[in-house]
C-alpha cells in the first residue's frame, strides 16, 4: 500500500467529520488504528496471547472487503508468497502447513513473554518468526510489524512513542526481504544486525523530528508576538501545544484536545490563520478543517530522509 503523508492526514480528517475516503487510504488508516490498539492495549496486557494477536489482525483487516471472513482468524489453509495464485509451484516462500500454525504461534507467544532476551533482539526474532509462520491469509506483514512495537513497548524501550521502524524497513524492501530469507536459512545474527541498525535509524529519525517540531512551534509562537500579542493565558498557546498531533484540525477537535471553550478556540484559530500558521482547507464553515502546512512538510521531509538513507 502506498499513500503520501498529506493524503493520509487529509483522509483521516475527512473520515473524522463523516466524509468518505478511498479504499487504499482506508486500509492505511485501519493500519494506524491497529497500531494504536497494539501499543496502547495489547502491549500493557498481562500476557501476550494468540487471541490478542488476532485482535490486532482484525483491526487491520476490517476495511478490506475481500478479507472480511478471514479477519482475526488464524488460517486453516495453505498459503505462499510469490509464484501464482493457484499452487505453490515457483513460490518464493511456502510457510508451514495450517495444522502446524497453532503450535508455532503458541510457541512464539511464549517467547514474546520472556524478559531474559535483549528487547531489540527479541523484537527482531519475534518479527522474523511471525513472518515465517505466516499465520493469516493476508495482512501478515502489517501484523508482524505491529508486533515489533508491542514488544518494544512491553519492554519499556519505547514507552511514549512509536519509532518509524516500518518506514526504514520499507525504504529498502529488497534488503528487508533478503534479511528475512537469511533468518529462515539460519543466518539469525545477520538478520538481528540488520534489524538493530534499522531500529537505531528509526530512533534517530524520531529524535530529529521531535527537535524540528519544537523549533517549528517556537516559530509559530514568534509569529504571534507583536502589537496584538495574545494574553499569556489565551487559548492560542494551548492550541500550538497540541497542534503537532493534529496536522489537520477543526475547532471541535481543538476544543476536545485543549479543554478550552468554543469562543476561546475560535479566537485562537483567527490568530493562527492571520499569522499563516493554519490555512483553511474549505470555503464552507460547516466542519471546516484547517491545515498546519509546515507540519505536513516536515513529516514528508522525515519520510524522504528515511528513503534517501537506504
């Protein structure tokens, strides 16, 4: 699936006010929801289980019409990667037969609950083993990458954010697939090294993004300083605090995020629009969305850096 940052942000905002979005972008948004489910719910559960893994998969596949009957269900048929749709002849990889999947998954979940393995090593092995078992008819790559973040959150390595590991892995898809093949052929250390380097790169990207967001917020605040500087307790300062989480924002969303009144938030939007921080995306006043253009540009730059680094 391919969707640019700005397109996803706009689609999510449209969906939030009851608008329609395209099928592929809907799948991307479902992927985001599943990732949130994974890191906020499944990662804090007492133990990981096959049932909880299926919950992540169900969230991922809910907007895929062709997969509705398979969402959240471990496969009971043989699948394969590559080749043709009719038989596994010529396939790049043939996962275990369905009667072995349950055993493999339960063993994997036991491994995921261990705490005597370094967290990044555990995440690397668990991801590669999950992709090798390939327990679902479709959506195994997305579910397996969500599992990475579940483990890193459970081990308290990433308690407050989701590092863009998937972005780094996707930047060089061939190298990623070659690493999984190497793991299946017994070169476990080679795969772990590749995964660890990708994880470090993702952490560097996240740190750079946070630094740039902070600088961007300072620029926004500076644009409001002048002859008509808002009071220190004005809602506009609170909106600037929460804006990085909402590259497209409405007055209703800002009220919920800041806890300030509608008149105060409306006035804040007037200040931010006049300063060029926010740009209205529609002429209609009903469900109007405002875009923080510089913030979306920044997200695109970070994604571009991940691709360039490959």
